[in-house]
C-alpha cells in the first residue's frame, strides 16, 4: 500500500524521470534530475531511496531488494543494480534458478562518473569517487577513488 513514489521539497526535473515497477521510490529534498534517469523496481519489496541534495544525471537503477543513496551525491550516466537479473547457473532458463540479489548502499557525497556500474552487494563509503567506466564489484572505503574493471583503489580523495 501507499504511494509508490515519494518526492521531497524543491524537486527539480530538468530532464526526464521514468519510474517503473511495483516497489517504493523515495527522493529527498532538493534532488535534481538532469539527463534522462530511470528507476526500475522489479518486486513489491524493492526500495530505492535517494538522499537530499543528490544530482541524478542519466543514472539507471534496477532494484529487487534495496538501493540507497546518501545526501549530496553526484550520479552520472551510470548503472546501479542490486541484482544479477538472471541466474548465473546453467539452468538459468528455469523458473527455479536462483538469481543473486544484495542491497547496494552509497554513502553521502559520493560521485559516480559516467559509464560506471555499481553491482549487487556493494557499499560505497562517504566522499568516495567512482571513475568513468569503473565496474564496482566490491566495497569502496570512505575517501577513496576507484577505477577500472574490476574497480580498484587508485588514490585518496583530496581535501581540495
């Protein structure tokens, strides 16, 4: 029950926002949507929460369980998903085949650059930067920059 989409105060839609699926999507205050952004929930239990002051600029979300994004993030044309969407096993066509899912958590003030992918089960620490085209399969510590496929730590986020 209840509203599927909950939008905070001073929401700014500068591009296009497409929300699909039966789950719950919550956008905090002062969220800005620039380029076309898609938020798809693939189950009734799915939750996508975007923190206040976050800028979504072409981001595509897919959630079966949970994707949470903190405050003041910059998320470019990246893919963020808590599921593999299809079973990895040989019997992937079977309705009984297990599909991997695990929550994704992105802390405050994180920048995820264009072309990046943040995959199931990943936690990204506060102030972290995910470089262009990075494929994040493991947790990213606070104040760290990651790049590559698979993403690896390449440095510390500078103070200025």
